[in-house]
């Protein structure tokens, strides 16, 4: 499919699509020598993410940055795994592990190539400080960092997807959502955005390989960001 001249902005999901949250969190937890399974801890921490966001979206608590949601979930997961040895300082540093996530091997070069033809922005539920620190450390060449904190709504609220189009003063169809999560792409498409799926079969670790089957609803399906760059002529 050709999108020459029709798409100006690529909006990226970040966690799982651009960076390897599971591998990164696993390594940080295991480096602490807590005697627990770092991979299982990472999965449990991430599993608390959607319920925590849902409480905010349902109005059960006020607007909350993802850093603060992560910290609340961490308290619960530490109890779940029987970890009592961390100081408050160590706990807060572990929470900042989400700022230190490593990119997938193809991510930085793929983004650099895509940037030659398109404006690149994040569209993440991560807060701005988190995303900026992550980009600085990992060398992610965003043109603009957007996300839930800007729009004060989490995905999949329409204000997030349509907000990107408003920021850049373009029609929704001139924005393409790039993600490794079909539900994110389905939501973006429902508000008029183009969609590109990126295969990340190891997002949840080698023991939990993810189905990355192609959906005909998407405009593009790529094995990596480098493959997407190839398909888009970058």
C-alpha cells in the first residue's frame, strides 16, 4: 500500500513496541538479588497497569501520572512476592526502571530511517518525564513527545488519538499509529487514523510467546521497525 503524501505523522506506542519492558524490568529486578523470579515479577508488575488506569478512567481516583501508578502497583507486587528488604530509596529507584527500558535491537535505526520522511512522536500512556528520560538514555530520535499527560486521558480515549492530529494540525488520516498491540490499533483506526502493526513476539518473554498474526484491518504489518522503514521507502 502506498501512503506517499497521505501520512505525515507516525505516532508510536512505546512500551512493547519500541522498548523491551519485560526483558529490561527482569534484568533490573534480578540485579537486586532478591531471590525471586525477575521475569515473573515483571509480568506481575505490568499486569497491574490496566486495572490501575481503569480506576482513573472510571473516576475512582483523580488524574494520576504513570510513574505514580507504577509505584502503587510496585507496593502491591512486593507484598505478593514477599519482598520486605527494600528501603524507600531502593523502591523509588526500582520504580524508575521504567525510565531505563532498553530499546528493541531494530528500534533506534528503524526510527532514524523513518524520521527521514515522517514526523515521529510518541503516543504513550507514559508520563512526559518518563518518556524523555527513556529517549535520552536509549537514543530514541523523537520529534515530539506526546501522551496521556498532555491530553489528561489514557488510551484508548479518543482525545489521545485525535489529539495527535490536533497538535500537528492535520486530518486524522494523516496520522499513522504504530504499535505492537492490536487493540491499540483498532482504537486508533476507529477514530480515523492509519495503522501499522509491529511484530514483537517476545514482548512478554520467551516463555510467553505472543501471537503476531497479521490482521487485514491494518494498513501495514511489519516484522520490525526496520521492516516498516523498508515498506515505507525510508
